[in-house]
């Protein structure tokens, strides 16, 4: 299927996120750029530690200390917002686009819900275990309801959570923050995500839900603000395959219904293949290859993408031998990262020029399909190849070595 | 023709709730959770049998119970002709040497306060094999064999990556030169690129040491890759067994069919493929449905499925060897099933012989 040709909704340019820990600076996300279009499913795939979740958190400004988005621009199309902030922040407005990184915290917060919403990997730990599911969803609805009454203010939505309110609630416990309308809307949302008997289930606690049901409830909560972009971070990883199929169908249906864009983050290439229109592959904090689904799966240019695809046992055709990528993912401590292609130490085709950081090359002249690898630009030159043990540090011993190579 | 190493017959593992002294005094009936409920299969010498199912279906409990890491509440297991549950003393020690296990989580299955050398040599010390010096050199040898460097022997588990830890877990399982290894989800905690390394390693070790594996997994593509035969479990029961290729090409039980259908393929042609997802959730094993346990989700369920539990029916090949066992009425063309009414949630299906 061809990539969706909708307008750009989100333009992410050179975003870097770093964590400042005791062990040193961790470059979790390094100059990541991509665009998300209206009504498409955009996939980010990578292994654990590749920075895909941090990328998602960076979009919605939810990176927690000691982490910080240090660089880059996040342009979001929102004509109303552009109009509203044009006078105060002329540099942050480009047509209908607004650079969210230059917006004050209050504005960014006001976008969470009506513009961006997020679902997380582990439904069991994402809900408050001591509040009913219905109440938690109603709370999200209520926040949006109050916010839409006064879009640019964060005060209106947090009203009722102050000290006075707390004291009042202690004395008169029946007074509640959540209105009856919000509760009704919560039940509607539960119904929309396919939970049977939504009115009864709304009064149950998270532990009374199964994993699949709770994931549905989390989707319902994310839909409370009718977001333009839904960020789904490993939404099916904690689930069994039959339940995973249900949730993927649900996301598919909801997208068709609402026309929202979905940023789908997963390590599962099968999920990517089923859902996404365009895909970015992340490795060690960078996007190493991006392109349409077809381009990436049929004609992967980066050796890492090729390696990922070669590592997966095929359900239809059990090959005699898998072709794994040797070694393991580097940890991203700044001091230990040389300025080279981060994949060179595991790459079967590493050459001397890989010791310099490769720029992004278009693959086969396709604008949409690009890879951060010199092989996308020219062919492998055997005489330039690095020695097999070039990256083996004598002190460290060997990492995950292959059989036969371990006899050092 | 067949040469089974492990034979499991009607294995049962029930857990009881409300079974405390107080409950007994007040006369409350204990309720049982039937984690494993009448499971039978055989593992042939030198083969890899896959045990597949979703979380909570009892596959790990089956693996642990047949190794006597948990006491079974019923059934029997024979290992190389001997009854495992009747073993004691020397026999049991001998069995423990010949049957090992690799656990799922490489982070919690290694003692953080022991070095790699101590971890790998511990089974040798427990079984009093060789001198301390022998054990040290054996640990080094195993370390090299699983693709790590013997220079890393004195490191602690936290200094290794997930894949390297799993290699240590494998080295530990191999220390006593077992004949049979239960691999309980050995790759599910690993990234795909590392997962492929471990699968290749397990493959190599099997041919080198003539190992027999019971491979417990939920990832069907991994199972397809590494196993010779498969047993599919649902809610404590085995619903289908047979050669891997046969089952994947032509699933016999509706549950197997649904499982295979649900797996997203890593291929561009997968895009937009709509899966007829199974409705609902796996029922609780505290209160499993009567009749066929799968009938609440089965797209072909009929009244007959609600009333009686289908027994596994063996299919044999021309040589008379048993090939497959399927516990579903649909394998029997003359069964009352075909005459009974479809259940409400079942898909309407055009059936020629529906009379």
C-alpha cells in the first residue's frame, strides 16, 4: 500500500535528548528528525535501549529529570495555536506550524490531551490501583472538559486540586472533581473501545480487568481529549498474540473513525508491518533508516535493518539458520561513544570511512527512503574493510562473541 | 519405531486456595486452580518438543512439574523408562544430573552475588563432581563453549548484558552434561538480534551434545524455527500435538488456527491484513468452562462443545506411527457436534455436511 499522502502534521527536526547521570551523560536520542502526516500510522522500531521511547516522551515533553531535551525543534500544525502565539513568539511560528520547543510549559501542557495523547506499554502499572477504571477515565475527560472552556490556561483544569479543595473534600467527601457528564462520557469511551457492559466495568478496579481489557481502557483514556496524534509506546508488548490482534484491530478502527495520526513505537517488526505506513528504524539513539513500509521491508539499505529482518525466524518458512547481528547494543554513555557510525562495531561491512559519522543518504534516489550508511551511497569496498577485531578492546575481553572467535 | 526419553501421562498440578487450617475448621471447601489438568505428551530422544500457549495456560508449570521442581498432584512422568515421581535417594540425584533447565529471565535466575565461575560450577559442586580445580577448568570450558570469554569468569552477573547472562544460564544447565534440558522461554526476554544468537547456540549445542529439549515458548515464529514437534496448550490442557511443519501448515484445532492467524508477520504484505481476532479473554483457571475449554472463544463452537469435553484423538500415518493428536470434535466427521446448534458468538460457517 502506498504511503498516505496527507499533509504534514508534525515535523521533528534534530531533536536530541540527554540524561545527565552519575555515570556521565547518556545520549539517549541524537539529532532525530522525522515527520508525521495527517491520518497515517508512523512506526518507530528498534531494540531496547535504542531511544525509541525517549523519542516519544520528548515529543510530549514528558522526559523526566535527569533527562532533558537539549536540542532541536518540534513543529506542530495547529492553526489556532499559531494565531494565538504569533504576537508573543514570532520566531516560533511558521505558517500554521508552531515550534513546541519554544512554547512555555503551560502551552505545552494544554496540548496534552486535545493534541497529543499517549498509551503506555504496561497497562497494569499505568493505572492507579486504588481508583476505579471508570473514575480514572472520567478524570481525564473532566480535565479536557475544563480545559476546553479555557484552552490556554492550565489553571482552570487543575482547579479543584488545591489545598482548599483538599480540606473541603476531607470534611465533605461526596463533593467530587469529576462531573456526572464526564462519568457518562467515560462509559461511552469504554463502550467505544469494545469493553462489554461498560457501565458495570467502569465501577471496577484495575486488578479486576485482564491485561487486554486494561489496555483497551487505557486507549479509552487516551481518547478522552480527542487527540490529533496518538503516541502508542509498545501498546501490545505485554499482551498475548490473540489479545494483541484485538488491540491492533481496535487501533486500526479508531484511526479510521477519528482520522487521527498514530505514532506506533515497538520492537516487533510484525506489528510494524501490519500497522504502519512509514517507518523509522532506530539504533543507539539515532534514526538509521527511514522510508515507506514497502521500501524498508523489501529493500533495506542499512546493514542494521537487514540484520534485524534476518534475525526474525519466519513463520511461513523455517530457514535452517538465523542470521543474527553479532554483539550487543552499545550503552550510550557520551564518553564512550566515538564520533563514528555507532553500528560499525557490529556491522559485517564496516569500512575505514565508517569511523567518521555517516550523513543520511537517499536510497535509490527516493526522497522518502534514506539511510545513515555509506553503503546507501556507494558499494562495499573490500580492501577498505576494518579488521575483525578492530573494536575489541584488550582490557574488556570480548563481548558477545561468535563461536570460533572466542578463542583469543 | 519411537524412542521416547520423557513420557508424560495425565500430568496434573492443582493449586488449592482457601486451604488453610482456619478454612478447614470452618468447613470451607478448598477451591482448586487447575494449572495443569491432564497433560500427556512424549519427548523423543534427540528431538525438540515445543510447548506453546499464551500466558497462564500452564506451560511453565508443566515444565517445572515434570522435572519435579514442583510436586505434581496427579499423573506420571517417566524418564528413560523410570518413574520420576517414585524416585528417591540415588535415583533422584541421578535424574537431577540428567535433566536440566534454562530459565526465562536471565536477570533474576542468576545469583547477583556469585561470579560467573561460581554460577556455572555450582551444579558440579552440589553433585560433588571432580576436584575444585577440575570444576574451575570445566567452568572455563563451558564459558568458551557458549560463546563467552573465559577472561570474564570472575565477573558478576550485573556486568553482563541480557544475552550474555542467558549464555551463562545455558552453561550452568550444561555443566552436568544432561540428556534433557527444559528451556523455559529462554529467549523471550531478549532483543531480536540477540535472540537469534541464542537460538543458533541452542541449535549447535543440541547437535554437539545430543540433547533433547523441551522448548517452552509463546512466540510462534521461534517455535517454528527450533522445534521438531509441537504441543499446543490452552487453559491447562494440550489441545493439539504433532510435527511442527504439519501443525503450522495445517492447524487442526481451532485454537491453533487462531494463534497462527494472530501472529503479525514481518513482511510488507502484512500491511493492513485484518485478523479475525478471537473474542474475549482466556477464562480463569479457577473456574474453567465446562465442556471444551475453548468453546467460549471458539469461532466454530456449537452446543455439543458446551456439554462434553473432547478427548484427544490420535491420527496415525501409513506406517502406523502416531502423528497428531487433536482434541476437537471437528476431526470426527460423524460426531454429534455437526448436528448441534452453533453457539451465539460463533461465526456462521457454510458447512456442506451440516445435516
